[in-house]
């Protein structure tokens, strides 16, 4: 259920059951692993073909976004429209629900994608395989972080995906999500070295800051806010990798 919800990969459709739904958020990070495998395979093939860094960066970014059905980017865009409207909480929540796109969403999404593309070009230009792997694996860690954000906060509205996923989530599912979070954090650090340490610490700081903001501004979390958090942290970490590429590796 998690993979069919958070990816466009045609997984088998199972009969809906509340127990499945209550556990699906724990397996949310696997969607990031699926995207990483697709993008990584494409990068390897394109490098064998001698394709330019720019084309490889565009391909990787496109696959990472499309493999998830752009669900997180959609949440980022909706949140941009809501936050930059500078309206009260009720109106902002309604703006997030509105399927129409506004000018702030367009501007925010374009700037985010341009930043992501610039970072990926720098990362690929280093030729450091482990740093590229870390950039791909961050999708697992970032989704773990976003999933923990959704699971640890009350819902800001009486309906929606975040409420449905969190409402019956057992402690064992939260524990599994936490284990995946820690393991993926170690994987990012092991592959990106000092850049990975900076990225993981910064990600946790962004999580804490955004949790406080969400409670203060909206009274809790929503699926769109979770998508916004993931999109911002992922691109921020790619920028960190690009800027700290000169730091010496451990091995």
C-alpha cells in the first residue's frame, strides 16, 4: 500500500484494510529507495554512453521526481501558495486543499528545481561515486524524517492523507520508521563522510524548527506540509553536498 501510494511503480493493489493503512507510513522510505535505484541505474548507463553532466543531472532529477508521482513537489507548491498568501490559518489550510496552482507555487517550484539542478551538476562533476550514492540515498533518509514528522504531530485538519496515515499508526510502526531513519542516516554519513555529517545534523535541525512552526502556525501537520519539509530538506542537503565537496573523505 505504501509503494502504490508514494510511487508510480505498478505494485499489486490489495484490498483496503485499516491495519495495512496504519503500517504504510513506516514503509514510506522504501519509495525513496525505489527512486534512488531508478535514478542510479540511469546515471550509470548515461555515464557509460559518455553523456554530458548537465544531461545526467536533468535525468536524475526528473526520475527522482517522477518516480514518486511528484507527490512531494505538489505539497511543496501548495504550501508555498498558502504560506506566502499571509492569510489566517483557516484560509491557508483551504489554499492547500485547493487543486488550482498560484503564482507563489510556480515561483517557489521553479526556484527549488533550479537550485536542485545546479547542486546535481556540481555533485556529478566531482566524479565521486560515494557522494553521488549519498545524494540518491538521501531520499530514504529524507522520507524517514518526513514520515516521523507526520507521525509525531497531531493533524491540522479533520481529514486528509496525513490524518488517515497517522490515526491508527501503532507504536511498532513508529519504531520501525525510527530504525529506518537511523540506518539511512548512517548510510548517508558513511557515503558522504563529513558532508554527510553536516547534512544529517542540518536535517534534524530543520525538522525540529519545522515541527515548532507547524504547531504554531497550523496546530499540527498535513500531507502538504510533510511534502514541503521533504522537498526543502532534500534540496538543502544536495546544496550542502555541492558546497562541501572539497572536504577530505575518510577512506
